[in-house]
């Protein structure tokens, strides 16, 4: 019975919560293995603000970078989905959260997937515009076992809320 009441409490909180949708554009720095490059990204997502100031979010991102691997310029493409869990200080326009993420990535002819984690902050200048800073790290596994690597991404986004 306690489990049913707990689940109903969560469902009730989400139904009566504030929800936002956003589109974000960003630039950052990626590090794949030992190589670093500037990345550009775009994302689409949503955030649910619960009555107790906790936040839940889901964001889908696409990123691109031109990176030098083995002295050769390669295109780096990344497709990720992020789950966010955090706390909102509405009176200050500030959200802070942790991120759990999954990533599909392509560098030249090498494709890989990874699971990662990170953290972020979101500061609203107005009701419709926010600055987002995020850091995520992944362990990427590829089809070629000798090319597994760590992937780090630090990004600043300008987020448009609608």
C-alpha cells in the first residue's frame, strides 16, 4: 500500500508541475582521447519543475567538431540524450543538476557508443532566455577494441524557452 501511495504522489507531483520546452545553441570544447577541438551543438528538450523545487529533464543533442586524429582532420559527430535531475532556485533563476547521458558518436570511419555522466547549471536572464553551462564525460566503446577512448565535453549554451 505504501508503494502505491508513493507512486501516486510522484504522478500527482508531475501532473501539477510547471513544464518548459527549449531549443539551445552552443559552443564548447571536446576532448576525444588526447585530442581536443572546438565543438558546436544544438539541442531540444524539456524540463519539469516539481512543487518541491526539484527538476526533471530530458534533452536531445547534436554536436559537431573538426578534430585532428593521427595528424589527419576528421569530422566528429555526436548524438546524445541526457536525463537531468536537480534543484531549482526559482527566485534567483538558477537551476543546478546532474546528468546521466547516452551518446552515439562518429569520428571519421570509427563509430562508437558510450554512457556518461556530468553536471550543469542553468541561469535564466528572462522568462524566455537562459545561459546553460554543462560538463559531461563518457567512456566510448567502438567496434575496434584498440580505439576505445574517453570523451569529455564542456559546453556553453544559449537556451530559448517556449
